[in-house]
C-alpha cells in the first residue's frame, strides 16, 4: 500500500510540474546579479563540508547575495558559524511544506548537488526561474530515476562526471550564474566556547607524547568499515614509533568499533576516547590534531577543512571522487582493482566485493603510508620553524 501511495504521489507531482511548465515554461532563465540563491545538499556530514566551497564561490562573485542551504538537521550543526550562509532550512519529507518554505524565499537561482526527484520538484514548483540540476555522465547513477529525468527537462542540465573529483563537479552547478572556479577549498567553523573547552581538555591529557593523532575507527556506511583490531595495531605502531598520543574519535553510533579498538590497544596509557562531544566540539578538537587516521568518514573532511593532514583508508571507495588526496598532506590507502563505490551510485554495491576490498588493506600498508605522511609533516614543520 505504501509503495502504491508513493507512486500515486509521484505521478501527481509530475502532473503539477507539467502544468507549471505549460503556464510558466522552463526554469532556465539567465540571472544577472542574483540577490538570493538556494542550494540543496541532503547527503551526510562529509558531503556537506565539501559543498562549502560552493557557498564561498557564490559570495566571492556576488558578495551581497544571500545563500540559503537546505539539508539535514545534523548538518545544520556542521555549518554553524559559516559566514557565507544567510539561512539554513532543515529538509522535511513533506514536499508541499518544502515548496511553501522555498516559495517564501523568492530565490533567483537554485540547485541540488545530487539527482533527486523530490528535491527537483520542490525547486521547480517553488517558482524559481533558474535551476541547475545534475546530469550524470561517465557512469550510471540509480538516483537518476525516470521521474527525475522527466522534470530535469524543465531546468538547466549540468554535467556531473563520475570518477572525477566530486567537489569540483558540484561547482559546475553554479556555472549558469557565470561562476567558473576550480577552488574546492572547504570551510569549517566552531564557537569560542568549543575552542576553550577543547583547549582545556587537551591541556589535561597526562602526556609527554610528541604528536596528537586522531584515530576514527567507525564508518557511517558499514561497507566502508576496516577491522577494529587493525586500527588498534596502527595506534600502537604510532605510539611506539613516534611517541604519539592517540585519541579514538567517533560518535555513539560507532560504539562497537570504538570499544573493539580500545580493548585491543596495548599502550592504553597513551590513549583517550572522544565519543561524547558535540559537533561543535568535534570541529574544535579535530583542528588541534597533528593528523588523522580513518576510513572514508565525515570527520576526515573536517580535518581537511582545518588543514590537518589525513590518512584515509578508502578501500572500496573510488579515491578520485571524494577523499582528501593531494598526495602531500592528504594520503589515501586503496586496494587493488576497480573501486566498488562511487558517490553517485552508492546504492548499487557488490557488498561481498566491497568487503573484500576494504579487508585486503593490511596494517603494514597503512603504517607505510603513515610513515610517509609523518615525514612530510616533520619536513613542513622544520621549514616553518
């Protein structure tokens, strides 16, 4: 019944869009000096952080333009304090309500970072005259449903090339505004209260260790999960070889992985757990780290935005799409063979193959890359000194 109900609702939405097309035409109008734009990003924490380059790109070209962002409730916390954002709207699974909210904003331009039928309907039916929507090329995406493709004919189709750097592809969505840039710098902010709390927390760590390293053993998508005992081995390696103090970072949703990592670490005097912090505090904490070791998870993008070196155990994730990967202070550890997971087809996964890929990455592969990264960090520090 629910499936039938959803189909009927979607058909009615398509008819509403068809009627709007007959009455108002396509949302492909030229916009000069936009006063307000809206960007829909409904994905997870990491995706929202990489989208911050879009907000900055708009403000650089149109300083007085007001940028509204639509996304999840938790990502509202992620973006807290960002001066490029005028307003944040929490997405609700009620299309009519969302149409009303966006209609009130009277936006000159709107875009969405990923193909989604409901998001596109909300933009189009809210009366925005210029809308940019992704057209996936160089691969296939299950997000491009038949319903989405129908409505996309009423807006500006903007190419999104799979297997290429996703933050750069997001920036293409702004080209109808005459914004052309390759600057994918990410931005993150936290409160003074969080800064003071984290500074106090770090000062109380009873440690004479020379480095503060964040190890993040959890993954939002469990198909990305690297075995917890291997994180333990990496932590012990860093403690013993580099006199590092290790912070095991994650949320309560990662409790199992955090506990399994902690129980296997030998050097427990040089380890603390950080799992009960707010998003605000997490941002401040990550900014204080020497480097991070993690799978492809949200906090690794916080580290990138803070300029903190990262070691990303990507496994089955395509390394060219999202991972911080400049070959200098952001290094990715990948398995052999074609990656199983791409940003725009994350629903269609060979789970057995993906698991094999992430588990084929050994502890020695990670520690070797950690050695490379730490050497670069030390060289950078000596140059600055």
